[in-house]
């Protein structure tokens, strides 16, 4: 496991709840489908799609977890209306992936892929946020399987479904397209401070071009 080399204060954290949310004590388990079995000898993290060099980049579990480790503070806002405040997330910043496997200049969005073909799309700017992190730990403890071990994306300024559990890779895209929940009626952007929960709330320009 990589050692902590930096603790980012990051973007200014909100001190109040987003609209429609309630404070959650503890951390409920929420996900769709079964918990995957972790097989370290088969696990691989991939960056593919519109990379700057046109190549696919891959890391084994040992290689990925040896990348520089960072701790960031960030809340977790679930679209089911609970918010878990003041958590410390430890892992590999999304910006690190952008640095070591850069996207092509035309990239505007990413698709984050997880086990069982689950996916979530994000704008490149959201993915590049200084508090977006591929988390391996919460509050200094290794994630449990139910909460996403060995790897989950946390993007504190978006609803939690935008940060999948059991992540396996990132696809760079030159045009937006909807991920798993976005195809099933959830908002394409997912900003909790604007209460962007469902696709019917989308304004022009907030979804993929048809």
C-alpha cells in the first residue's frame, strides 16, 4: 500500500446540507446487484478510449495501490437523501490518473467502469476536481467489500452514484453518453446543491446531444 504523502484541504467544503438531504449516522450499504468477489491476481485497472498517446494503460492491483496515496476530506451525499458528513477518504487522486495517463485534448467526459459492467459518466472537469479520489480507505480504515473494496471513486461535490464502487477503469470520451443510472432516469450531472436528482430536471446542455 502506498504511504500518505499529502493531505489536501481541497475545494472549500460546504458547512450545511444540500437541499432535501438529512444527516446520516453511520454508513448504510447501498448498491445494485451482488458484492463482487475480489481476486487480486485477476484485478486490473485500465485507462482507455481517447488517451493522448492512443494506447491503453493498465495496472495490476499491486501497481495501482503503490501509486502516491493522499487523504482528502469530503462528504458523501446519496440521492436517496442521506448525507454522511466529514469523512476522510484515502487513496489515489483522480488527477494522478490524468497525469500519468493523460487524455487527448478533445476529451470532454469520462466513463468510470466498475464490476459487472456498471458505469457512470462525469464531465472531465468534475473528474479532475482536487477532491475526486479513487478511495481505498475511509477514516484510516480499509474499505469493506460492501462499501467498494478494493476501489471506489468518491466525488464529494456530486451525488454518490457518480462515484461507483468496485471500479476497474476509466474511459476517456470526446462526447458525453449516459452511464448505468443515467440511462435509468437519474440526472446526467448530479449536483446535490442544485438537487439534480432525475433526468426530467435536466436543462438544455446538461445531457448528451441526441
